[in-house]
């Protein structure tokens, strides 16, 4: 949790960098997608009957893998 200030500020700056003329709109879309993603993930997890923490760990690992794949896809598109 100590480094979230560094991670979040850099991710927001990187997300807004390609859109300098519409930074307000891009920032609001970035925030909206973050909240929407969290809400959808929470709704899915809440609907799963769990007795252990395995569904939560699978979800966190899946979200991490989706983020890594998206990062590499964006980097390939830039080259």
C-alpha cells in the first residue's frame, strides 16, 4: 500500500498523455472505467457462493493477467 501513490499517479499520467487536448474527458473516462471495473468484479464475486478465499484469489490473479496482456498489446501497437 505504500507505493500506491507512485503507481496510481504514474498510471493516470500515462493514460492522459496521449490526449492533451481532451484531458478532462480522458480523465473522467479513466476514472469511470476504474469504478465500473471494480463494481462489475464485485458483483461477480458477490454472486459466487464461497466457503474459502479461492474465488477471490483466482479473480485477483485473472485481473493481473488481463492487465499484463493489455499492457503488452498497447506496447506492441506503439511500435
